């Protein structure tokens, strides 16, 4: 069991670090989209792979 912990701990730490870095980078990403006639919020969100709640309009 101890041998397994020696290998799993660094792997789990690496995975956790990658998750935090990915989350930080995702928050910084912004895209601008000019809404065209007939487009819906749901369609735009789907196009960018986000939820409707994540969309912000300026």
C-alpha cells in the first residue's frame, strides 16, 4: 500500500495543479460577439461552449 501512495501522491498533486491553472485561464478568456438578427442567447452560448449564465453583454 505504501508503494502505491508513493506513485499516486505526485500524480494527484499534478492533476490538481492542472485543474487550478485551467480554471484560472478560463476565467481570463473573453470573446466578443456581435449579435445578428435571429440569434438567440442559447445559440450563442452553445457556439462558444458556455452556459447562458456565463455570457456577458457590454
